[in-house]
């Protein structure tokens, strides 16, 4: 900073600190060297136990020491590994931590999918594959890896064309530990609330509740089933003990097979049901 602006001859202004970020080209060059020279064991060196970077560097919000931080993140695999499993990731925090770089290595024996394996899991998932077959013009966007409630989740957005505009049409997610795939198909790309919640609903298919979901328990007092665009929908009436009925909205494509079974098998009038809903009373999960 001072070498670039010697005429200032003063500490970095406080307004500028939050805008600082690690230089991307420098970050990548350091990794390309350190991927080999981190290895100090001569026996491991002879066995070619090195790292190789995957994907491009992404600047995302990621948890560091329990705090959500804007940072540069790049994934690494074991060098020339046929399994293409993830070995770890480089993280370079921004703001007042600019200049620090972490290499987080996964414990030996821990299997975490790499991005290529995650992309393959998505395109071979029957639900997603069916949609991609129907919509060959859909293209995937940047793949991101997030930590969601202690689980590493790949998030892959898909885009299509509507009235000559490129719009979001689907979000697919992959659990990096189990290879389980979840997805959510965006019915109205012009609805910012639906687009905004699409990732959370896709993640909910994996049985992971994001954000501050609200649990509603009670007697299932009514269930109305209908279809929109070939997708099943339900309006559920749930009456908690000592309270009036609460209506919630459920979408089959954003729920697991187990969730759908619980909705359909609950006996109206006498059966009980417990659901987790978001702020719009859309069901994220059936307990």
C-alpha cells in the first residue's frame, strides 16, 4: 500500500480497510508454488504426494474461526489423484486480515468430493438429468463450496433463456461427504423471493435446514393437493395444541421422498405432523 501511494505517508484509512482483498493473481501464483513446496518429507516427495488447484479462485463469504468473513477461496486436490477427491482449500481473508493465507487440509482418510465429482453427481442425478434433458439450453454457473450447519455443500446454479434474457432456472446442491444431490426448480425467475430462497430449499432436500427455520407441531386438520407445471403442491392446515390453525405451503420438488411420504401418510383430523418452515411458511423439512 505505502509503496503504491508513498505521497500519502500515513496509515491505511479506516474506510479503505474493509475494501481490501488479497490480489488474485498473486494468490494463484503462491498456490502453484506451495502446492509442491509445502511437502518437506523426502519420502512423500519421491511418491509425488503434492497438491493441485481446481476451479478458479472465488471470493465468497466463508466461516473463519466462527466468524463469517469475505475471503478468496480456492480448492485443492491430491496431485494427479484418479479419485479427484478434495484434499483441502486455501483461504485468504479480506479486510483487516488481508495478507494472511490459510491452507486447510482434510484429515487423512476423510473422503470429500472434488468439484469434478460433484458436477458429475449432479448431471447423473435422475431428477436433475430429466430437467436438463427437457431443457438442453440450460447452462451451469460458477460452482461454490459452502459450509452449511457443519456440512460441506457444493452449490451449482443453472441459467436458461427467457424473452432473450438469461435468468436463473435451477439450483443444484451436492453434499461433499455423501454425494447426495438436492435441487430446486425456480418457477418464477422474476420473483426475487423465490430466487433468493432457492439455494436454501435445494439444501433442505438434503435434510439440512438453513437459516432460522421455525418448527410447527400439531394435528393435521386439512390437506389440499394440487399441481403447478407438473409439480405437486400441498396446502396443509396444522393446529398446534391450544392454538388456532396455521396454514403452510409445501412443494414436492423441494422436499425429500421421506418428507413427501410423511405428508401423504398423515391422517387428516387425527394424525400429527411436525414441519420446519421458512419466513414465508413454505415447508423446508418434515420432521
